[in-house]
C-alpha cells in the first residue's frame, strides 16, 4: 500500500517539477512548484516525518509560494518579457538532466547506505559524548520539540534571529529611497 | 522490489537534477529562483530519508532549520528581485549584463 503511494507521489512530484521548469508561463510554473512541494510533503509522511510534512505544506507550499505568486502578479513578468525558445538551450538542459540523474543513480546504487548505521550501533556513545549522539527517531511533535529545545537550543535561537534580520533586510531593500 | 531508502534518494536526485536544469536553462529570474528552491527541497528529502534509515532525529531537525532559512532566503531574494525590477525594468538574466566586459 505505502509502496504504491510512494510511486504515485513520486510520479506527481517529477511531473509537476518538469512542468515548473518547462512552462513559459510563470504562474503555471508556480502552480507546478506547489504541486511538487505537496507531493514531497506526502513523501515525508511516508518517511515517518508527519510534522515535517505539515510544516512543508504550511511554510513552503503555503507561505513561500504565495509570496512567489504575489511577486509574479506585482511585476507582471510574463507581459514585460518573453522567453525565447531555442533548441540548443533545451538540448543542453536535457544533457545536464541526463548526466546528473545518471551520476546520482550510479553513486547511490554503488554506495553502502547502511555503513553509518552499522558504525553507530557498533560504538554506542557514553558520558559527554552522549550529548553529541543522535537523538532517537520519533514521529510525534513532542519528540521534535524535545530535540529542538535541548540539543539544538542555540541553532533555534539563531534561526529566530535570522528571521528577524531577514525581515529588517526586506523592509530596507524594498523601501523607496527618500527624495 | 519493496520501496526503501534507495527509492527516496533516487527521487531526491531526480528532483535535484530537474531543478539544476531549470537553473541553467531558464532566463526568467523568478523561474530560476523557483528551480533553486526545488533543489533545496530535494536535498531535504534526502536528509529525511537518511534520518529514518539511521533511526536518528537529527536529520529531521536539520530539515526544520533548512525550511526556516529557506523562508528567510526567499523573502530576501524576492525583495532583491523587486528592487532590481524597479531599477532596471527587467527580471531576465540575459538582459542584466551591466557587469559584462
């Protein structure tokens, strides 16, 4: 059942991502991007990370893509500029796509993906090293929050500060200069 | 063949490659930026897959921070694009050549 779901969502993600890259209309591209992000969020659910799936839909497919659509509407880019079709460009794109997919697939099928897990289980951490040891995997928001507020407390504070500085930066960037 | 970590990683790789193609082929800065976001999402998919494989929460928490940073980055990037459009009247990367020569 979950195998079947994976193939469905993988097909949706790849098709929507291709639509995003290939479409000349930017709004169509943004809608394809939203579909791809929701399909990836569904994949997070299949990977036992439902909290991240929800976060992906809320933050990425929701807030970020609405911001994209808003800017597309504001600038009206499709009217001011037209993407010229050139065969050579798309041939180059197809070559890059094929080479990257080939290289990644080759590397993945020849790598020993279980090596890190085996090493971690062979030498369990003790004492002060236990602080740096991996947190046990869980699916609930509680496990998530525990990790964020213990081991990753400083990065969490820095992320909040980063959001504040981004907000100030955006206001400074888009403000019209005084006469 | 049952779906394992390899399938998820190959999906992440394919999405990354599609995003890379978009970055190289498209000339509209907003489309290029969306392709960049797709590459970032593909990377987070890989992190989540490895997090489950290694039975560790750290990969998931890292993805949380990546989503936070990406949201901030998109806001700043789009503000830059708006400022650029105001100044130059275009968002096509092949028309923004004032640094050439």
